[in-house]
């Protein structure tokens, strides 16, 4: 390919540039080979064994070229994770990036964070970048939390005195002061993500890039993170934020882009972008095979390949009745045996509002799955939802690593009819209460003695 690839990081004193642009992207594209993302070293024997397949592959290429169907930029066995991305992000912008699994969100952030190189196009970054793309990215697991704070600051180009000045604020935010001198490999998932976010946000990056990581923390920590990112943005710095939590995206971001199949499908005010994303989102119906493009990672170590909604009798159903208990059955293939799998299911409304989460972490000691095994993981739930349409997002983790994420499986809660009348319930959940009526002395009531 003759295209010029450019990744430039422009350091400037005073942070400002002539056009007030923090990140400028032109014609950016990233191509991957299916099933292989790294260089493989072969012996002469390996080459001889694979020679017939290589010759057949070249013959198919020649045949496609002769028929006019061959695209030299997309050889067989490759795909574009990103293509033709043009984007200007100004100083102080808070940009939300949304899209389905496989749309190219994480690939774009990895290129901007200079973790991976683009196949074509260019990206100019004006300023120091702090990124949090995976839980604990950049941490040296054998080093303590204290040592990793100084290491992360040094990587960002900060002097030791600057890091020391921010040190107490980082530790206070992360809440890991008792474990500062413990190796990070012994931290829990929550501790690791708290420290990683605190480091990324407090060491004064001029551009903060945050991928889908906040779901690891509890609700209080997520609130702190959103507040801290607002503080960063309020200080004139730039924030790029990717999340499946649309309420968090709308709360933090002013503008956004919607990615579809590696291209920008829409850009503009964040409310309009989120509305377009939710309107276009296609769901995998319960009881059907989940296709590869609906997984965040595929193939993954633990694959949830079908989700069944079960009625009160434990049978697959197209809907559940209000106030009746129901179940969710996740059918899984274990492609790799790991001792620390955890599965969680997030319930949300069509507008993205998260209603609650259930998971295996506090219920099962471990998910004992053998490599190659097929399993059914079943959760039974009380039904507190009012009639309506809801969505299920499934997250699979193994220790600090996110193994997979599947979003948007529909759940229908149907009303129980009484003749021709439907019960009228305000709100998302049905709150239960008991009432009683008693007479009381009016004078005593006014005196507060009742």
C-alpha cells in the first residue's frame, strides 16, 4: 500500500496550538488479518507444509482480480476495523464515542494513545496523553502500588517532584493507602481499577482517554470518576470517553461520534448521537445463537453463545409476566479453563438508564469450567419490573481482564390483564408496601405526640 502512515505526537509549551486543536485525524484506517494480529516466525518445514494452501489462496486472488471483484486494499482474510476517519478534537472538548461491539471504538482509542499503529492515514496529538484502556494498563504487576504511581508519572514525562505533589491526592482518591507497598498483582479488580483511574486522571495529562473500564467499580466510585473527569474537562483539558453506559456518556460529554463498521456514522451534540445509537441498535433475540460480531472479543476464552429467558416454570419464554419470578440461562462454551471467571448481567432501559446488576461474584465461589466444556449458567430473579421493554448486557471477566461483553439482549415484561383493563404503574420498578388507617387525637397530632 502506497499510503503514507503518520502518527505524530506534538509536545508544545503552554499546551495551546494555533488552531486550538488537541487531536487531528485525517484518513485514518486500521486493517487486521483475521485470526492473526502478530508476526509468525516459520521454519522451512512449516513453509513447505502450508505451500499448497498459499498457492490456492493466490489463485483465488488472481481469479477475483480478473473478475473485477478484487479489492487490493482488502486482501482475502483481512478486514478494516477503522476506515476513512476524519476528526478534529479541540482543546477542552469532552467527546463521547459510542457504537456497537466491533464498531472500532477501542481501536481508535488505541491508535490515539499510540498503543497500535494505523494502517493508513495520520493522527496528530498535541499534548501529553493519559490513557486508561484496560484495567491497570501500564502497571507492572510485580511492583507495588507506590512504585507504579511513580513509574506511570515518569512514563508521562513528569519529574519526581511533580509526582510527589500529586501522590496524596491519588492515594486518597483510589482508597488503597493500606496496600501501597503491596505488589499490584495481589490487588482485587476494584482496587486495581481505582488506582489506575486515579493515576491517569491526577497526573495532569492534557488529553485523557478512558475506555470501558468504569463498570468494574461500584456505584460510588463511578460517581467519583465522572466527577473527576468533569473537573479535568473544566480545567480546559480534553477527554475522550467510551462507555456502554449511555447515562454516564450523556452526563459527562458535550459532543459525540457514532461509529458503525469502522466509519463515523454520525457526529454532533451528545444527546443526538446517543439517540441515534439507541435507535439503530439491533438486538440478539433470546433463544437464538449470538453471532461473532455481537461479542466484544471473538473468539473469547468463555463464550456465551445463547441466552434463554425462563418463565416461572423454568421453560424458555418470549416474555415474562409482571410480578412473576423468572430466570436467565446463559449457555457457555469454555474455550480455556481459568479459575477466576465472573459473569454479570446488567439491566437497563431502552434509553440507556442502568437499573441494576446481578452477578456470580458474591454467589458462587468459582465457575469450575473445563476447557472444551459446554455449560448452562442459570440465575433466578424476583420480578420487580413494571411492564415494558428492557435490555440485558452480559459481561464476562477473568480476574482483571474483560473476556467479553454482549449488549442489548431484549427482555419483555408483560402486564397481567384484569378483564380488558391494564394495571397502571408509574416508574420502572414496582415498590411493595403495606398500608393501614387509624384514627388519632387531633390535638396530640398537632403537638407531635401521635
